[in-house]
């Protein structure tokens, strides 16, 4: 009996150590591929986005606006931050742990020009800014020249998302939208309005007396 009991203890200990090792490998792999920047470490009027060579800090006008990234089942699976400086409108998308982002589609412009399909749903494939990607990462970013946009404009963001802990998550991808007003008849999407933050006000406030 003692020998059998000892054998079971060894088997359970082996499974326990194997489980810890597997979790460690998963965590380290995710850490290597996904490099989010904590918003808590940023100044209120700055955001950090990847450039071609390194991450760079952009000093924005006013305050960044945060929105939830919501899937078709109304689950929050990420965060979207929108802001602008004097030249660009920025959209930063960060997936929650356990999710990864693939292709992303952004519309910016007049409400009357929102691309719609024959079913009365948003036609995201016709959005005017797209990131077509096969690889899955934790963060995606858009920058749209402000000169193309009116002071108040409509924006709509759709992202393809995979659940990294679901064996079929990369095959059956979710579609997620930046939180906003619902629109559509069959596959409903979302849109929101954005007003440009005035950089001149910020510059005047920073000027010495």
C-alpha cells in the first residue's frame, strides 16, 4: 500500500509540475509577441505608438478618449483609445490578455458617407483605412491625416479578433467593434462621433504671461 501511495504522489507531482511549466511557456510566448504599453505610465496628454523603428511618444491635444472593444456577444475584449495632435487622428487598439488582433478596418468621415451593404449593414471592407494582416498581435494603430477630416466626424472601427485559449479561436475569429451607436439589420456594427481637440487652445495655455 505504501508503495502504491508513493507512486500516486509522484504521478500527481509530475502532472502539477508539467502544468506549471506549460503555463510558463504560454506566458513567455505571449510576452515575446505582444508588447502592450501600460496607459498608467503615460502622461495624460501623451500616447505611445509603434513607429517603423521604435515606439514613439506623441503629445496630443486635449485628452485621449477610451472606448471598449466589444464583440458580437457584447463581451469586452479590448480597449480603443482615440485622440489627435495638430496633424493626425490616432486610433490605438489593445486586446485584453488571451485575445489577439488580426485585420482591422477604420472609417473616418461624414456620417452620410458610411459604407453600407445591400442588407443595411456596415460594409467594413470599404472603410477608408485598413490593416490587412495574417499575423496576430496584441496591438494595432491607425493615424489619419486631420486635413482629410472635418472638425466633427464619424468613426467606425472593426477588428478581427482571435481567442488564444480556444483551440478553434484562430479558425473562427470574432468580429469586434469600438463601442458606439449600433447600426445594421443582419450583422450589426457600431459607430461613434469625434470632435477634434483644438491644439491652438493648448498652445495658448502653455504660453508664458
